[in-house]
C-alpha cells in the first residue's frame, strides 16, 4: 500500500498535512482511536498530523514506513465489516535508535500536544499510590544519563527542558491510558522526575504545561496474520500493519490545551470540565469486567473474550458484578448505567473481534489497582461485600502463579511476574496469599490489613485451585457469599 494506491482516496490532501502532535507508544489502540479522531478533522485543519514513536521495538516503524505510514482501519461486528485508510500518522520513529529525532520533534514549536498510550507500566510509577517509583531501573538510568532518556517521564522532561531553552510555546501532555485521574497521574510522575533534576525546571512544567485528563474506550485486539489477510481480502490491498476494532468508540477529554487543540468535538469526542466520573465508570465497569473475564476465561481454557462471555455462568457473573457490586460505587449523573452494562455485554460478545484473554491478562499488577481494587475499597468502606470483584483478584493471582489448571506453563507478562511466581509457589494457599499481599505497590497498606478482604480472597483462591475457574464461578452463582 502506498499513498498513490489508496482507494478510496483520503478526504483531504495529505500533502498539506503538517505535524502538530507527537505520540509516544504507537500501538493498535492508538491507531484505532486517537489517530482516527485526528484523521476525521484533518479536512477541517491539516495542521494536526501525528509523528508517532515506538519506544521499545522497531516492528511498527518497519511495517508502516514502507507504506507511507498509511494503514487500514477494519471495523467489525457480527453483522458487518467496514474498512477505511487512515492517513493521520505521518511518520513513526524508533526511539531505540532515533531518540534525538524524537526529542527534537517533541521540542519543536509546531508540536502543541504530546499524547501517550504507553500502558500503565510505562509511567514508572507505583500503581497503589500514583507516585513515581524512584527505584525503577529506567528512572535510575535517566537520572544518570539525562540527555539519553529511555523512560516516558525522562523523555517528556528532557523534551520540555529543550522547549524551555528554545522559548517554545507551552503545550499539553495528553495521557490516553487507563490510569485513574490520568492527567493528574502523568503530571505527578513528570514533575516528580523533573524535581529530581532541577527545581526550576519542575516549576516551569507546573506553571506552563497542561496535563488534561481523558477517558478512552474502544476494544482493539492486537493485529494478527489473519487480520492482514482480511485487509487484503476486504480492502483490496496489501497492508503490513492493519488494525481491527469494534464500531463503538468513545473519548471524553478535559478541555485544557494552552497551545490549542484539534476540533475533536467535530469527530464525536466529548469535551468536559471533569473527566473523573466517566473514567471511574469505564475503569470499574468495562475494564474491571474485562480483566475478571480474561483471567477466569484463560484459566477455564477460553482463548478469546467472546468465547468466555458466551458461557452462561461467566455471562451471569459479569452481569452480577456490574449490577450488584460496581454500579452503586459510581457517582451520580453518568446516565443510564443499565444501558451501559448491556452495551458492554454485547461488545464483549462480538465474535468478529478476536480479543485474546491472554492479551488482556498482561500487566495485571499495574491494572488491578484501578480496575478492581477501587471497587473493593469502596464497598468495604460501606460495610458491603465485594465477592465478585475479589474473585477477579483471586483469578489474577491464580493466573500469575504461572501454571494453568492442567499444569501447563502460562506465559505471564507482568513487571512483577518473577516476584509473583516466587510468592505464589507455596503449596499452602494461605502462605501464598500472605506473601503476595506484601506487595504494597499493588495492594497498598490498607487491603492486606482488612480481615474481610483477606478472608474472601483466601476462600476464592482456594476454590480456584481446588475446583478450577468454571466450577468456582458456578459455586459462587449457586451459593453467593456463603
């Protein structure tokens, strides 16, 4: 695929598009979400093209640059498949060998927004507190080598330092990851890292740079060979890096952009004064359900989310989890939560999306504090049970032990994988949990001391080992909290 072979043609002159955004972490989600919202407004304002950067691997650049960074967006559900070509991405840099080019692009005066989808672990923070982890090896590297940063906070701080030296105008750093108060969290880790280097730089960042919060929502599986074949069959052209997604998309953005922003509301985004309620709704209802279904589904032998939710016991569990445990922890004014629940269940059941349970199961130590532990804390504070949410945590620990229900090795991808494997290696479930609960970066200092939580977690963990995931769910559905 090349610029000359795009069919149908783009609805704007791509030669007129100039970069206004630098994006860290070009992956499937960014290309099916942020880049699409940008693509939708380029006919209105072509000054918002995107320069993307892969921070760890060269494969995205290797696939996209030979095809002029154009790629196919494939939108699928059980009734239809639609395609379009996205042209918003103008270049993809490989930060491992093009660090100086990336920093120069971030520091360039024409760059008015830096956006991020680097996953929860990319912020080098403690998920339980939202604070920068000064012991993180990438942070230690960047403090010792400030001009060749490898961490996300290090890259941003170095670029902002260069902007200050060049008297470049202020900009916004826009986090599009599933973090609680993601703008505040990003601001915290960036300014804390800057403070370790230079108080004046930290003050400049606090004074001049905006960190709006956002809520993003679209289910986007990782690209497969099957997707590449689909792109050729349906769209009629070769594409080394298409992206497949669902019809649903949502973006809520806090409207704070000192350097200006694209007219994203014209593409369907919602600009809001406060994103937190929407973020909490999505993290607890969608992401909490997704993670619970992923761990239980994987343990039960389901490779994809649609297969797992098709099991009537799993479907009922997730329905009850959202209805009985999550909804009453959410703030008022979010609209019809019953309708939102039913839409989520329908989205999970989309068989056209091959969303792997193993993919969603990655990085649980970074995800669960936002997705499940917030719900648990809210219910415990009111003296209410959190049985289903606690089962999701127990399923994560069972998964993180590293072997499935048939004794087969699990490829656990998690920053704490080795520590979890050691902690959970005891043949005594009680001892294993005692060890795991010492991980304050996951559970904080409060939950390990809560006897109700410990007792419920141990009960569910033991059942998972003794009966397996599916029978544990059936037991819960039959006996409830007994």
